[in-house]
C-alpha cells in the first residue's frame, strides 16, 4: 500500500526476530500505525501480540500481568507518547525485562531528555539514571509513512515531499529530533 513502515520490518529481519509485543496508546496516531505494522508483520509470518491502553491511565496498571502474558516475547515496541513510555520502561526495568535478553523499540521523535522526571513532573519509581541505563540499549525507530513510490497528492492536497519538508520543519521548531530522510 501507499502507507508502509519499511524500517520496522527491516529491523526485525536484521536481528532475526520473529515475535514482537506492541504496547499502543489509544490515540489515532498510534492505533493506525499499530494496525498497519501488525498487518504487515503478520503477512510476513511474524507473531505479534498487542495491547492498547487508555490515554491518561497508567499503561500497565489496567493490565498488570501484561509482562507475564508476554513472557514468550523478547522484543517490545512502545507505540505511545513519552510520558507513557517512561512509565512502561520503568516497570520493565524493575521486572528485569532488560538487555541482553529483551529488546525495546521506541519512537525517535520524543523531545530531548524525555525520560527525565523534570520534563513533565510525572512521578515514577525509577531514577533518571536507571532509565538512562535502560535506554542505552534500546532502539529508537523513526516510524514515518513511506512515500517514495507515491507521486500523487495526499488527502490534504499536497505532495508527499511537501508534507515531509513541512513535517521536518515543524518538528524541529518544537525541539523534536528528526531526519530529513524520514528515517531512511
């Protein structure tokens, strides 16, 4: 299709991973990406389990046994905003779901120092240092729809290349780290 996430499958192939657990925040930005990624990976014979959590809730409180059910999974993708990601990685760290036995994939568009408590004042049971150690071995993946083979206008009437340029410009304006190449 027009919207693909080629980097996601490429990283799975590169590391020889066949199973992944996806934790998704219940916002269109994330649920749409999850549906596309899941469909693509399942079509390529990957095993995918997923959990959608409500925005504003503790991502794991409503499903405290998520990690128990996901014990057969060694690769996790956090498909959520940074505040939720910080809570999840803190819990994962406390439970020992860490490198080298587990791999974590996160969004790369979070703001600088997003894991630090001082960023939004949210209280979690991990220090900034603990999270830094955890994140040192995590992967950051730029999930951005591919438009390389599509030359028509988008649903908002601009070309994909124009969208990409506007996306990069606005993301940088607000302090997000992005690649001009859209993660390629």
